[in-house]
């Protein structure tokens, strides 16, 4: 039988690709959120992320929001490494019958998100395609000694998180008509995510973290990925999770609540590990919450006095 | 009437996009083959180029060749600025039913092209899409004073070209069944283009050129673009054009010959302008030919004693 992409899934494909690559021994590259390229005193973090109409764009999303989103997901990867956004590049495939106004609004959205985070659109490419497809590459400045890798978490470290959980998932259910409530904050969290650039740069420059990534694949999947990179386990505490109040009130049971806060992608918070002492220091300046502790093994959640395993599921493309 | 992308064409869309961008005043950026980012002593050239199955991939092209091609077109942009390839990033959209072997071969092709030109695959993204779509970003090292821009051609400069003309167009006609001849060199020129990296770096480091770009949109279109960037005209001489011998013998009339050498994309030679003196110096080391002279205005070709206008047509996506 011929093995197909859907049989091995997104992470299977990524592992396959990594096994084929024979780049130099770099400090950070494949498998991290950004590659690091060293220029002596300075260095850059580089990341690339793609948005496809049929997969990533919820119904009713406006072109300006799509543009914002395509930039924000890339900038979030820079933020998770502590890099300062410098330049953005986009390749866009589109149908020939796409209205020019649509492209105009799309680029305004990209430009607005770039300006918001101190970078600019420095280049791009356009092509015809069977659907709208935006591939972005973001470049940020960061010194080698400041770059926060995925690998580095130590047993006993605090697991910390910026912001709140669950709003993008709630927003998606509202857009899909599965929730009848209105919630502006949830829709905005989904359609116009605000990457944690300020937080990432602060944490990096002060050398406060042992590892970091963003939660774009959902919290549970991110915990699995971060733990795997460092060869450790993670235990979070349900009672410590910073769940948005609307998410608490609009979900009808614990199963739904857990789906929203653990297993849905589109969240762009920073998931961090750091010593207890550094966490105390960081939390004086930044809105970050302790949500658990790095353990020897296992990805678990403490809830109602019991420890339960967190499944490695979240958003994947196949 | 609603204006659509196909109504204004690829260059219309690009002009539209450039008008929306409000980046800083950079020495080279939008409108050049690469953006330049300055890090003091060092700098980088960055380019992004996309390959879509339905538009850019001729019938029968193997996955390994597609991978090579996706890297080569980006490296060619670096070469045209004199940048030394450093790292490559790819975002790939694919159908879930894509065989894993296909992806494997695709990445081997990308890896081979990267190694050939001294760089490596440093990162990427995968996504589901309605067709195979590869967006690549290449980063190369180049010092600010070495970067060869598109803008800079001066009236009286020699117009020079690396390599030979017409093979990729011949290869395409063979693959499409429009030519019954076999020609391995033509097929290879089309499917596995060899960017002029060595030539570009030499020309840049010796400061031999006043402007440069690659001929990926075809020679006529490239002459128009290069002339427009510098506000000059171009006059090439048909008798000086380095036409591949197979192209001469396999085309049945002058109209077809001109289509092959002037109006077909997929050629990755460097189109250069330089002083007569520098051309003499460069041609001692490199296989480059003088094909014309930079003029005040007009894009023309001298042929059989007459001057005729070269149409601004070539490969575009819409």
C-alpha cells in the first residue's frame, strides 16, 4: 500500500522532512519555532508560516483580517524566541477572478500588523493558484545569547503562560454557528491575534526563560512539543489555568471547556519554562501566570485532586 | 464593474501592492529581485518565490526536479544581486492524498539544490491545500557595497548576458509535445536550472556591474524591467545574442526563434549592465556576452539592419 500524507499526519511529515535535511550543526533550527542565523554581534530569527483559504480561514473572515492573521502567526513565532520583528515577506497565490479590492484590503491588513509590531513588508511574490494561499516569512533581530529555544526546560522549572485561554476557540464556535452568543473579544482573539512581542523581547533580554514556544497548535499539543524538545515531562494544574471569563460562562460542561482551552489551535500565547526565582521576577513586569511544573516524564493535568494524562491532540493540517 | 486580478495582470497587482507598502526608505527592496537588510559589517539579501502545480509545473516533471526548481528560482534571485546563498526556507501546501514518497523526493531535490550552492534548508511549514504549492524564501550574505541593484544602468553601458538563450523554451515545447525532437540539454535547462551564483558573486565583489537581474520572465520582459528601474532604454543586437545551437536548428522560422529566446520565461541567466571597461575585465573570467547597449529610451532590437521594438511580454501569472 502506498503511504500517503494523511496516513502519517502533519507531525509525521515534519519528522520525515527533518530526517532528510543535512544542514550544518546549528544551535537552533529545524524543530524550533524559528531558525537562528548568526552574524557575529547580531543574529536573526527566521520563520515561515502559511495560510490556506480552505484550511485556515474561518467563514466570514474579512480580507484585512486574513492579512493581519498571516503576519501575526509569523510574528508570534519571532516573539516566542524573543526576536524583534524586522521585515516580512509574503508569497500569495490567488485565483485570477479575485477582486483587486480584496488584494488591496489583504495587503492593508498585512501592513497594519507589520506596523503594529515595528516591522515592514520588504518583499514578496504573486502567483496564480487554485485557492488563496499566503505564505509569510518573518525575520527578527535577536542576539545568540538572548534567543529562547524550545529545548532547555529543566525538571522543577515553573511552566508559565501569557494572557488567557479559550477565547479563539469560543470565537470559532460562534463563527461556525455552534454558539449563539455574541462575544466581540472572542471573535477578535480568533481573527486578529496579538502576538506577545513585548513579552518575548523582555523575557529574552533578561534571560528569564529556559524554553519557549507559542501555543498556536493548542495548549495540550504545545506542552507535548515543548516537553519532547527538552526530554522532560509537564504537569499543569487546572485550577491555575487563566481561563477567560467568557469561556467559563459560555461553555456548558467540563468536556467542552477542556476542548476550548486545551485542544484548539489559533491561540498565540507564549508557553514558557523558567526557574521559580525568574518567574517571580518576570511576573512583576509581565502578565504571566504559573500553570504548572516541569516533571521527569508524562504530560498531565491535576484536576479535582486527580492526575490525568493530556492527549497529544490539537490543531494539525492532515 | 468589479476589477479583478486578471484584468490588471501580474505587474498591475505588483504595482498595486508596492503602492500600499509604507516601509522605511531602504536602499533596495520592493521592486528589486531581493530585499537588502543591513547588519553593519554584514548584510543579507532576501527573496521569496512560489511554485504552483497548476501554473509552474510542466507535465512529467518529477518531484525531485520540482524540489530543485523551487530552490533554484530563489537562489537565482540571490545570484543576480551577488549574494552568497546561506539558508532556504520552504512552505509547502499539499493534498492529504499526496504520496509520502513524493514529498520525500521533493525534499531530496530541494536539499540537493541547496547543497550544490552552499546553503541548507533551515526551516519550513507544511499545510493542506487544494494543490501542491511551494513557497520558498532564500537568504544570502552580501555586503551593502557589493549588492548589485536593478536600478543603476547608465546610458552607454554594455548590456551583457551569462550563458545561452532558448534552451528552456525548447525544453518546454518538447515536454508539451509541440516538438518531436529529443534534446536532453533543453529538458535539463528547463527542469533543473542552474542559477549563476558563481558569476553573480564574482561580479558583485569586483564591483563590475551597474545593474543586474535574472531573466526568469524571459529576455524581453527582463530588458523592460531593468530599463524601467533605471529610467533608461535598451538596444540589443540580434547578431550578438548567444543562442543555443539546438535552438537554432530546431526552430522552423524567425518568429518561433524569437518566441524561444525573447518571450519565454524559465531562463535563469543574469542580465547585466556595465561599463565597456568593466565588461572587458569581466569577460576574461566569466562566460558573459555583450548583447547590446543602454540607450536613452525605447526597448529595441537591431536585426537585419533595422531597429524594431521589443514587446513587453513574457511569462506572467494572470
